[in-house]
C-alpha cells in the first residue's frame, strides 16, 4: 500500500543559490545551449561529488555529524542539514557546512566560470524525494533575491548562533582562571580542580578555534551584508601550532585513514585559486564594460548591462580584499573607472602588469 504521509517538518540549516546570468544566456545566445549545458553539468557533478565526500567522511561525522541533503533544478541548488539536538556541537556543524558551501561556490567559479547568488539561513521544512515544503525555503529564497551581488548572504539567525557561547558560563571561566592563577603561584591544587580546569580549558580552546574559523569563513561587505567568504580555504595547518601538527595528523590518521590519505590533495594552493579567480573576474569586467553592440536608442539595455557590470565590480573588490588578507598583492586586479560616453554608463578598464589598459 502506498504511503501518502508527508515527512515531518524539521529545522534545517539551508543554503540556497542559483547561477547568475542563466536567463540572460538563453535570451542572448540560445545557439550555445549545448555548450552551456556541459559547463553547468560539470559544476553540478562537482557539487554532488563534494557533498558525497562530506557525507562519507568519517572525520566530518566524528566532529560535526554531517548529512547533507540536496535538491537541484535547472539553475537552482538547495543544500541542507538537519539542526542537531546537542547545542554544544551546533557551531562546529554550521562551520563545517559553511566550509563545504564555500568550496562548492569556489569550484563553480574557478572550475566552471559560473558565479552564484544565494542565501544561508535556518528554518523549518519538510523534504523528501519529490518536493520541499516550508518557510525555511522561503527565507533562503528571499535572502537570495535581496542580496543582488554574486555572493551567498548569511542570515542574522546563523550569525547569532556563531556568536553564542554554550560550552561554559562566565562564572565557570572565572573559576578556571582562578585555578590557573593558583597553579602559577605554586599553590596546591585539588584533583577535582585539576579536572575542572582541564575541561574548561579544552572548551575555551574549542571556542577560540571555532570563532577564528568562523571569522575567516565570513566577509562583511560595504553594504553591511555578511556573506560566505568563498575564497577562504580552510587549512588546519594554520590553526595548529607547528610542534603539535604531527600529533594532530596522527590522530586524524587513526580516526579516518581515508580522510588522512586525501589530506595532501585538499591543502589549498592559494596562488592558483587567486590567479584563476582574477582571470575570470577580469574577463567578466571587460565583457560587461563593452557597450559597443548596443544601439544608442536602447537605453534600457545600457541600464541592464551596467547593473550586471556592478555585480562583478563587487567581485573585484572582494577579490582584492582577499589578496590583502592572504598577503598576495601580485594577484590584485588593477583597474580604473571610466564611463561610456553615449549614456555615461560605468566602464571598468583592466590594467596589466606593464600598466597597459587591456580594454581601452
């Protein structure tokens, strides 16, 4: 007998995004649809591979209990994980999920030249093989529609969770500091005090680590929107002191030999990533700064193209911010602003290493 009972409504962390320029592509160059299909198919295949890798990872399951569900239709992608019932682990789960979404967004751009716009939030949904139902999806779509630029905006609910500390109270921290001061003074410490201090110290270090990773995974834009910082590549080596790195890697090898074997391939090549991103953003800026094919009377087309250009100006600003963050000035996009003379529309001129304007 067929079961017509809907799946229960649950709380999820939800990432929803779509591909920028999808509709315009079919309006402007429908004859290239097969070629575009192959590009989109490659991006989606890579996305599913990333999801499967995360779901199969013993290490991710050990620390974050990940099980990512996905729904993909046309240029729309939804990824979600259920909200857990252990408040002490939720921050780690969100951070892990954000890192995976970052990797997917970065891959869409650097591997396929496709920019994304979306939202990341928390909400209630029912999801099965056939449909998605609930206000959680509505919230994610609303974030996507409002964010304008090629970014995945993060909701206030997610930021509030990342800002919370549920591992210990301020009184417990003060008590641990008091015990630490006694230890420094050479005072006798009771066994229960040692156990308490060790527990709070471990949770304090976890809180600091989570906070530092979360800060790097997020980017606050000039318009005060907080979005995922997709050019940030998590590298555990930057968070573990060098003298402890070997011990940490040995522990990882014991927990998940499969993840350990994949580790060298997962270490980010920042120079390669920034260089690829630079080339793709520059191509977009040059393309959308060229108004020569638009007839003078088509003022609406001028307006539409300038709106698109401004999206990639955002990408350029973000790119240069990340070059500064990584201390990689050699990968900066050098440009200057100008205007299209007929309707005074924005033009971005890209300048190469020799100071030559590539699109005069």
